[in-house]
C-alpha cells in the first residue's frame, strides 16, 4: 500500500449537461505537505501556474459544460505530460515532475528534489485520478450526446526566451496539427478568435496542444480536443503576486465566452 501523499481530492469536478468538458490541468496552487519548504525561492510563488482560469472562465458551467480543475501544483506532477515522461516538444520543455521552472532555474532547493517514491506516488494519487475522470467523463458525454468536445484551457507568460521567441500571440489554438479535432470545428473556433481584432491568433504554432489534447482527441471516434494557450497579459499581472486585472480580463472574456459558445453550437450542428 503506497503512502498517501495528498490529503484532499486531486481535482474539483462539476458535471454539466452539454457535450463539452473543460479541463484545467495547471491551475493547482496547493502544495502537498511533503513538499513544504522544499521549493526554491524562485519557485515558491508558483510562477508557472495557469493562474485564475476558473475565474476567467466562470461562465462555462452556466453554459452547461462539465468543468475539471486541478488542485495541486504542477511541481508535484504535470497533468499535461505523458505518464512515461516522453518529451512532448522537440524544443525546450519541462517534464512530468518539473525540476526546473520554464526559465530554466531550479524548482527545488539543493538536495530537495522529489524522491522516486514521491514521483510514483503523485503519478498514482494525482495524475491517474485526473486522467481517469477525463476518460470517464468523455465516455459519459459520448454515450449521452453521440460526440464530445474536450477543451483543455491553459495560460502562460507572454515572454519566456527559453521556450519560445519574442512575444507570444494572445491566442494560441492547438489541435495537434489538426489530428485532435474536426477541421471544421477548428476553423469555426479560429474565426471566432479572429474577430478579436486587438489580439493576435496562432493556430498550431508554438503550442499545438499538450498530452491531454493529443491523448483524448479522436475525431474518428467523435471526440474532439482543442487547447487554448492564452497569453497571461490579456487578464493578469505576469509578475508576482500574479494578480488578476479585472479591466484587462473584461476585455478578453467576451471573446473567450464566444469561443466556448462556438464549441457548444458546433457540436449541436455537426458533432452527432
Ligand atoms: Zn498550462
């Protein structure tokens, strides 16, 4: 029997009635007890978190989507990486149990990295339950509606020289280079985001979709997965304390709402 490393359920989940599951794997800010005091000073503010997404997308549940949000920090285990930790990108990246921040600085104090048993424990007690819920919820949605859409919601700092050049476009839509969703859905979603003239859009640019998008997007089986990597400057202060900036957020939220509504509308027309 493996020792319990986490004391609370590893996710929050709210089931909806529509054919859409919204997943937020990087919003967790709780630090498991065994990691207390071990993160480096640079990592302690949890700067690589996808901050405030539940608040930014707080309309999703009201539109009928099921919503799944991670509780624990990605420095315990990254839910958007494969369980065998195969590299997701040919360029620089971070792994299943990140030991560095996006900018390359150590995530843990010297000698305080996760032990093998801790890594295995987080995989079993955090990663597997989250993925189990994605799988069972998609299965339930397909049984109920004949198809399902999975939206994996992310956000990231606008400039991370180690990971990408220059300043990231505001909207980065990823469908595993077209493999994870019907092309008509992707085009419809892209057209909604293009209407936001003050923002730039990249489709399958630097961010083509992480493990979740690639793993669950099976258009042939009527499961369509899309990722949106949103530049954090659209709604928050990108430096600590990483606060939500309502004036910015209220400018982008109508487009995000339109984006989610377009998923629901498209499914009703084409998904079944
Ligand atoms: Zn993310």
